[in-house]
């Protein structure tokens, strides 16, 4: 619901881009989970702009955990993490002109002009820093169960990376990199982003993610399905406009005999020889890697002049978006995808096995 | 949660493919909504197989409303609709052999062998008849508010239809057709399905949907977003493996200056001149048509021999799926997409404007 | 929410007193739970009127389970139970005159006159038969974990039973009786009810319940607390107007030194020497019996003339309620209390230990 | 769920008694609601100890609103309020000895010894300051709709106040007082509390609350009933062990002809001439004042020696609770009751009329 994700282990987020803090409350973690602040720091670092073709608004992301942790371990209660907003240039923002591709016009209508328009307010990608911080805890919880989540840039502008191997996705490899790609295309991608910046324009791309180690049967039939809940979480990101699992949209061009994944016994469990299903049958994990791809639209904030409306004057207008923006945010979304995915998965696991599954 | 969709106006579904009944409970409809059984019947008819390249299991879908309706109007309480399963051939199904592309193996693991394996049990597409019946009521509720939802087959196998006009989608036109396409490609599509059947194989495709008339601002930031909730609902269908909004995955190949939809005043409200966003900004409706596309995988039940496992013997095996199946279910998913979309939208509207919004 | 109770293992109810069926959907039961129809039948029998001072509307309560059960065991999916309404005398009811003490006037306002007024519609105690049927399954699930729930009539009119022993509540003893009391006061209570009937009046009372065998720590801090969720469930019954745990309202007259339950080691676990807390500290089970008491108001349907309003004429009026009613429903609420309590407890246990806790 | 209350307008709380902050997130408030910090300050002041027979731990409760408010009005997004914990004496607390009447032993078991034991951690009444701050906003939202909520001390130890007039409850009168009683018994009550303190003991009491101005029909049948949701909210407070509506437990001693509230037309709406139902029929508001009473147990922290257990040594022990405690917390619970009630009511109203009901 709204700013709360999940059922049994839940995330609640709050904060605006130019307010004093953003934050997240992670509720339902049992007592005794080791909280590794270094891991949170490291994941936040992966989300931070790096200068090459990314926004010069670099926040230090000095978070503080103000509840739910005692002597380095979860104390069983709601974990709240605060991240101060330090590097804000509110004067770059005007309330009258709606920025195309942003939620400005919609928010102005929905909230009757009372929305915080500075930097997109609560709709800002800035909020994802809080998701990343909480998601880092979820990733650690999964890690203790040998469940891993990785993601990489499959495409940035015109540059493409390989796709994950559908049976043995290269999770560790991409998670270890500063610029997460499977092949050696990171530098070219960054050049493409820098070039877009020189044109005062922006580019988009595709992020691919994979989850390995999930037990069979996670996710519920119909409305709490694994793929449904992951889709809801991914589409919660304003920049993500589509998601596909396994062979995805390519399945429209396949026959059943090509699309079906043949089953095969490996020891006492069944595997599939291909993974067109992306690890999900009937909304539940089938024991194979869960593989999904999200399209990330080009950053809507661009310097080029665009047609728009003046929401106060109720008239047509033109805008060249100022402020400090990323010509491409695809790389920065990668840790967000991992974080959100981890939050979905710990919640679904807890419905099946209970919160105690994650207790020390 | 599980078999319950929504927050304030909720759908709960139950039943198995070869049990006595399937059904749906629609809760939260205010008192005084006219319940049109003819509309339910008509939408169920659109979901029913038509013979050409579709399953010979034709259910009459004689539903009965056993609660929540009094003298033809909603009485304010939970509306439960029962649909009997009449035409079942349970002996076609075996419990040992997992059908590739189905949830058989997963269900067997998750439910420890206690699942109803006949015809896929609760995982069967059969359950969508109950969704369609309840969704028909939601469609009528929206209709009374001048909100329309249409869907068509954008692709079936190798045959493609046009896409919806992104500004003026041809909703009425496609909803009126038995075989819902914009262009005159229905017959060719049916031939393709019939041909797949002769090969004991199956084909998939793409369904495109559009919602018009939504007020600006429907859907909530982040985790109850309009696109997120629609995605969760669509991915709840086992056959749907991906969804995209507006320009969708094509956005990865666009620049910000191409992707952003320019705003323009039309009277006292702003429209966008293009609709690459698919009517959604920041997770909320922006007043333009909401347009989304779902990939439907080829029907997994095929007559061709496939590698699989014997779940009892824990050994490799081969299967040729018997039973009566659709070589293509894309057409039959069209009314399901409309029904589920309507259920999502009435719920989100009720959070903003209350259930009373729909009261007589 | 509304007609759905619980988070992970949920109950959804539907139906009206004079509709064709009432029913319940129990969702979240894992695969492999033995479903004992005889136990359902036996618990329904305990809820049925017995003639002495109870309504002559005796329903046979022939239920059928139409989903979720396969070969006598839960199949992991939503279990729906239907109970037909057979013995209805709808002509006893008028739509104009609001019956005092009932929801008639409120329903008429809330649902704009579209409510099913016959026998109270969905507000009727009749619906509790569906709760009892579903609750019987929950009671069996708890039983397999050595968790027992018992209830008895602590007071009926002027006749009082003993209270449960706070440390060793006489659960088995009262559950075994047709007329559930600890002491031998059942006959006198029935006489009191019969006498009220001769006066065309009705009486109320108090039901006391106890849960034993709960692990320590069930229930969540603050808003999903064990006592909070039980209270919500009990107050969902229109006839219940109050609840107290342990020493309850008597605590207002005690000092801390009297009210606090001293702790004592018994083997490797702590017990309390008294049980003024009713087995709940900080919203969670403390390992002692959970003991609570509910006040049941006198049946509002009485034959004596009462001042009321004519909702159509918008004028004052007088009513003598006809129809077949219980002069006392306290005994019949006892199995409902057990059923609802069991549903709350299985849900809370599943949040902590997972649904799999109850799997075979 | 857990630390989140409500469905459409939700409260999430976090923090521990001796952590750096406690806080609350109020989500679902529409844009344009005036946020009156003075009112928050005033309500927090009513919850603060006053010295006479109350704890010497006086927190300044300097709150800050870190999200959701822009230029003095709600901006439509989650409102988070932080309250720093300044005056903590953590060294007063030991982890080994369970304090009788507190959740110490339960928390130690549930959280495997990882709970924050200092001052009761998250189970501390300290957290109610955050509830009060958020509830103040809800009270203001209701006030704009002419809905008022008042509460007073009906009993403290042996001293009793009058009860609310059931038709015209003295809400304004008691809300205006520092020591909220109807009759002039405040001073005597405080003496009783001071005397208990000199005995190193504590006393309890009863709080009575009333809601006026509610439209007819608020609250949903069965599991989101007005009385059920209020009960869940009230029982979420560890000190509250019972609740009753209207005539409450006294209904067990009444006949139907006495208990039923006669209806009477007043203009075009029906009122009841008595209010034994406490303003609730069938779980919904009937237009009369909603009146309910909560028993508050004596403060469990007392200086007298008590039997307890050493949770580390797993042995019996004795404890005299040190630290700074209230010999009576009844007065301090009064604003908490008002705050929680307001949060329940705004949520239920929003389900019926939408969040927009509260928009400017």
C-alpha cells in the first residue's frame, strides 16, 4: 500500500528530494539478524553518481539507523534508517512549469498544488537511496540462506551487454564490478552517456536481474505471485516502464515446443534444461534462476528546450530543465533493483517459512 | 494477498479446474450498483473457446450470484459468484508426470504432493472465468463514470495487428468484435492457430490494452502505483510473462528528447502530444489513455512428445500432453485482461474517492 | 478488511440470512492438512439451536466444501465452504420498520436502501455458521500442535458459572458438553432463557474463552497484537459489546503489587504464579493460558412492543418483532468464539513460523 | 500489521525507549491539509508527566516533521515525525531480570535475547508520544468535519468520576482540562497516585472516550467494524486489558427490552433515546455518540520487591524495579486514546468517502 511494500516483512519509505531527510522503515525482521553497516554503505556507494555521464549532485549518503538495531543485531522491531539530504539546490526548481516526462503535472492535480515540487519531491529517484539501505539488510538475510541477487546493465543507449546465462547467471561477477556489465562494455557505455550530456539530452536502457538459490514454490498462486510482486516492485520506479521474465516478449514468436522448458532429474530434484520461463511457473519459483529484465526510460530531465505547460497561468510554455541531472540513470538503478527484489523475496519467504526462518 | 486482489474493493477467487465449482467474491461494492447479468454472460462468452483453433472443452459458464445482490442491485455486501465445472475429463490427467511449462512440478513440491493435479487444479486458466464474471461488474461500475477499458490481440504467432492509436485508442471497435483486432487479421490469426493444432503444437502472442477516461492522479506513489498494480494483476496470469507501458521496451532505444511527451493545454487541462509514457507518470494516471502490452506465452499443453520427469519415481520420462487444449489462448485472455484491469482501477479509484464514488 | 480476516491465513465470508447460501473461504492453509468433515459437522451442531429457549429456525447446516480439498486433505489452495439456507421465512420481515438493537437503520442509510433487509441480511448471526465451519479446520490445525481453545457460558441472565481456573482452565471439560458450563448450572440457565421467552423478552450474558499451548511470543507488538487481533475478531460479532483479558476491568481496583504476575522458573521456562495478565504481555503470548471474556448483549429481536421509526415514511412507529428468534444466543456464540479465536491464532502463528508450520 | 495501523490512511511507528529517536509515519493524508504544529505540541503536553504522582522522566518532546509537509500543509505524501529521546538513564536497566507485568520475558524469548531491554525498548509507553503526534493531525482532520473525540479518567484507583452523558458527552469540557475529569475529582485522584508512590506501589483505572459527529454507517460489517478496529487499536496499548462499548459488560444483566435503544425521528434522521449500544450497531456508527471504556492496569514498574526470574541464569530471583516510573499512567493515556481513535476513524472514513474527503 502506497509507501509500504510487503505483507509480513515490510518496507515503508518517506521523504522528499529537498526535505531534511529521506528514510525507510523495515519491519518484521526477527531478532538476531546481524546488521552490517559496511554492506549498506557499499550498496549506497553503487547507487551514487560517479561523475562520468552522471549527475554532479553527489550526496554523501551518511545514513543513521535510529531504531530496530541493538548492539549490531536486529532487536526484532522496526528498523528505521535516516539519510540526510545535504546537497540540495532548491532554487533550481520552479513550481509553475511542468517538466515533461516527470510527475509534476500529475502531482499538481492530485495534490491540489500542495505537492513539494522541488526536485520532484517524494517522486524523486533520490528516495531510492532509502530503499537501497533497507534492501541491503534484506540482501544480507538472503545471503545467509545462500540466495543471491545480481543485476547488470544489459543495454545503455545503443550499447548492449550480453544477457545472463539463463542457467548459471554471472551474479557474483557483475555484483563485484563498479560498472556492472558481463562483457567489457562499461567504458563504451559511459562514453555514450557523456556524449548524450554534451547534447543536453539523455539515454535509457535495460537492466537485467537474476535470483539464484530460491527454494521451489516461493510466491503464491495468483495475486501474490513471485513475478507479480516483483513486477509491482519494479514498476514502482518511475523510470521503469516494462518488465519481462525469462524469454519475455520473445515468447510471442515461439511455439510451445520451443518455449516449454524440458524437465530433467538432477539428483533428487528436477531442473529445466532451458529457462524460457525465467524460473517462474504458475507464479512460483521453480528452482531455476529467476531472470527478469526492466526497461529504463531515458532520464526525463534534459537541457534541450521542450514544449510544456505553465500550471499556474494555465498556458502553453517552453522549458529547458536546469539543475544537475544524470544523462543516464541505468547504472544507478542496478542496486535499487537488487534491493527491491531482495525485499520482495524476504517477504514471500517469510509467508511460507515464517519470520523465524531468518532468525539467528 | 494470495487469492485476494485489491485493498478497498477486493476480489477473492477460489476453485479448481476439476472441482465442482470455481468462484469469485467481490467485496466493497457500495449499495445500489446495478448488476447486469447479461453483461456478465456476454463477457464470459468472449472468454469461451470458439472452436477454431481453441479447446473443445466448452463450458456453459452458467453462473449464479449467491450473495451481495438483492433485487438486481448490489446490497453493499460481498458479491459471490459461482460457476459450476461441468465438462471435466479428469481421467485425462496423471499425477506422476509433470507437464513442461505448467506449474505441476512446483505445486507438487510446494504442496507436498497434496495438490489437485487434475487439469492444473487452482493454477488452471479455468479460474479466469470467475475473474471475468466479477470483472464485468467492475467494468460496469467504470462505465457509469465514463471510464472504458479495451483490449485486442496485437500479435498471434507470426500475424500482427496494428497497435492502438496512443491518443485515441480504438476501444469500442475492438470490444465489439468477437475476434478482437483493430485491423482485419482475425481470420489469418485463427488459421495460424489451427495450423499449430495440426502440428500438435501451440503459439503465443501479445495482448494490448487501453484505459480511457481515468481522472488525473489515480494510482499512488511507489508501491500502489497504477502501473505497478496493473503489472501485478497481469503477471498473476500464468501465461503472461511480461508487460510494458506506452513505448515500453522501445524506450531503451530512444533519447530523452524523443521519449518525453510534450505537454499542451487543451481547454483547462493539459494533454500530452505523444503518449510514450502510456498515460502514467510517477505511477499515476496523467489523463491520457493508459496503454499497456502483455506477452502471452504459447499454450504449454502440446501433443508433441516432451522431456519431463516422473515425480513419483523421481526419474526422467517423456510426455505427450493429452486432454483438450487451446493451441492459442491469446484471444481468450483478452476479456480476462479487461476484467482484471477493471478490478484494479475500481479499487484505486475507491482509495482516492471512496467506495461511495460508485454508489447510485 | 471488511469480510476478510487475517494476514497470511485468511478467512473471507459472504452470504445473507435469506439468500441461497452463506459461505467462507479459508486461504493460506498449506497442502496436506487433514480436513475432518465430522469435526466441522460437530462444531456446527454446537452452534445450532436446541429448542429450549432458542430459535425454532433450525437449519440442517449441510455444508459442502467446493474447493481447496482433494482426497480429504487440503490441496494448498483456497478452501471454500458453502452452507445452504433452507429454512427461511422471508415474509416475516418488513423493510420499513427498523428493529431496535439491530443494524437495520444503519444499513438502510449506508447502503441507500439497497441492503437485503430480510433477517438482517449479511449482518445476521446466521453468517457465523460459515465462520464456525472454517474455524473448525483452524481448530484442528492447532490441535495438531497441542494448542487448544475452549469456551463456556460464564453468565446467562442472572445465572453465573464459575470462571476458568486461570492456570489450568477446564477446556476439555467444557468443550465436551452440549451446554458448555464448568459448574452444573446449564439447566438453570436454560430455564432462565425459556422464561424470558414466555415474557417475549430476551437475556444476555458473558462467554469466557481460554487458549492453552501457545508458544511464547505469538502476536506482534502494537497493531497485530494477540489481544488486539482477538478483540477485533470478537467485536466483529454484533452481539459482543466488550472484551477483557485476565483480570480485566477488575484491574482498575488493584494495585501494581497485586496485579503483576510473579514469575517462576519451571524447568527451563518461566511461568507466572497468577494470571492476571490473561496470558498476554506487551501484546504477545507469555506461555500461560490466554483467558478472555466477552459480554453478549440480550438478543435484540423481542416480541414486546418497542418504539422505532418507519424508514420509508420517515416517521415514528412501534414494532413487535416477529419471526423465530433466540431469547438467548449466548450458548450458540460459544463455538463461534472458539472458531474465530482459532482463525486469529493460526494466522499469527503463520506470520512467525510460516504456513509450512502447519504442513503435514 | 505489526507497527502499521490502518488500510488507506496508515500509521507506522518505530523507535525504542532508549534509542536516539522514536517516530511515526502517517501515510495517505491528501494534499492541502493544514498541519498545526501547535496542536501537536499541545497534545504532547497533555501526555507529558506533570510531577504529581507521575514519572520524573520529563521529555521535552521536541518533535520535527521531516517529510510530507510543505509550507505548513500536507503535500500528499507520507508525513514522518521524529521525537528525540533525551532524558534516558539506561543504566537503570538490567537485561537479566524480567520485570513482572512487563514484556521483558516474552521479548527475550521471542527475539532470542536480542531485544533492546532498556526501558522496555519498543514495548515502552514512550512510543505513544509518536502516536500522539500523528494522532493530533488526525484529530485536526476530523475537526474540520465537525467530528470530535474526547476522553477522561473515569476511575483512578478508588476514586471515580461520572460517566459521559451518553447522548451529550462532555467532550469539550474534558478536553480543555489539564486533568481530564467531568466532576471535580482530579485533585483527589492525584493524591491517590502520590500516596501509591509513597508505598512504592501503583494504581490503575478506567478511561472513557466518546466520538461525536460521525456520519451514519462508518465501519464495515464484520472484520473492519468500527468497534472492532477501535478495540484492536486500544488493546495495542500494553496497559489496556479490556474495552467495552455503551452499556458494555452491564448488558449481561439487562433484558432485551431494557438494552435495546428505542429509535425516534428527529427531523429527517433517526436518533436513539438511550445509548446502550454506544453508538455502534452491526459494527457501524449509528449517528449517536460512540462511547467506550478501557481498563488501564496499574503501572507494572513498582519499587516493592517482587518474585521474578533471572533470564540468563534461568533461576528464580527477586526484583525491586528502579528507574523513574509513574505510579499511575491513566491520565497520560487519555491523549493516546484520543490520538489512536482519531487515526482509526480517519482511516475508516477514507475507505467510505476516499482520502479526498479530507482534502482542502
